[in-house]
């Protein structure tokens, strides 16, 4: 999910022009509930799908799209109400969003696919496994997101307070959130681009996305269903989550990015790409 967790952090498709900055083709498909979703696609070979976190655009995976598209078929999704995807009033809960990913995989015939989910997409991909199993999945990569934890009243209160602040002053809360995702200096033009992309998600939808995860959901039971290789990359704030996963899935690979921010695949793109490459090569 977001850094506040750590402190409190019938389908129709088409392809258009290349997306500036990523070298990827821009495509769309329509979900079973009639929502037009956007994705970026590049390369050929075994498939990898990248799913961004809360309110983030597909292009945030640019370092991975460029790197992995030389040997893989890479697809990065704009989830509903994010990036260039349609912004409906409904469907902002893990089960529907997981179904969106499954329909993307089916539409583009990507199975068996490596699913990579960051932040909010971690519980969404675990929901994918819970609902659809692993027959379409080659491997699962979870990036700095919550799996499950015991109730903590203080942490919960901080989360609800942050949601209130988000509604009272969306731009300020978004600016703080985006700038807090990085520990390495980023160009101001890049940060402004990410802030503006985040603000494209309507505030009500942004709040709904978090509420459906902050409400005490626990994805730890899903770990028993993971019979595919798993890689979990985290920042130090989620070290306890990493140890939890390691205890329940001893065969999983866990990597702690000690000096990176929440967007660790941007802060330490070379290391993240190397770790993911090694993980895939070993499978």
C-alpha cells in the first residue's frame, strides 16, 4: 500500500501510438462491467504484467518497461480510475480490481504470466490468487505492500486521519504523499508529473480504494494458496511483513531495500531489475 501504512504508508481492445517516455505501445480494452482500461505494452517473449499502486499511472514502471521489454512481453496497466483509464464511480475494491487484471491477462493471452504488484496492488494480486487460483500465473512479485497484520488501534486512527486530510486538501496531501515515496532525489518535472497523474483519480474513488483496504482486511490466509514462486521486495518499514511471509513461505525470496523509498523500483531501479531478473531466471 502507501507509506502511511508504514507510519500509521465480452472484452474489446485496440492499440494506438507509442507512449512518449516509455517506448511502449498504448492500448485499451473494455472490462466485463464496461470500463475502458488503458495499458502500455512492449517487447516479446514470456509475459510480465506490472500493476501500480494507489492512484499511480502505468508509466511509473518506465525503468522496468525499458529493461524487461528487451527479453519479455511487458504490459503495465492503468487500473480503473488511474492514468489514462476510464474513471467510473464503481468497482474500487480489491475483488473487482483483481478481476480487471485477470480480464487483461485473458484479453491479451498473457498466461502463464508473471504478476508484479506494488503497494495497493499487493492485496489486489493476492485477491487475484484467492479468486482465480494460480493456473494463469507463472510467478508473483509483491512490492512494498501490506499482506496482513493484527489490529492496531493507534495505527488505524492515523490511517483514518490521513483519509480525512486527503478529503479536506487533496492537492497538499497528494504532494506530500508523492514526494514521500522517494528517498533518492528526483527531478522536479518528474515529481510534478506523478502528482498530476495521482490527482486524475477522483477524490471519492481515491478514498474508496484505501477504505476498502484499511477496513481490517487480512490477506495472510491467501499465502497458503501460493504454489508459484514468490518474490517480496520491501523497504525497512515493512520488514515485519517480510518476516511474516518468509515464515509462511520459506521458499519465497525476500529482499529488503534498506536505502530506498516506497517507490523502491524507481529509487533503486538497477538493483530492483537485477533482483527480478535473477528471480525469473531461477524459475
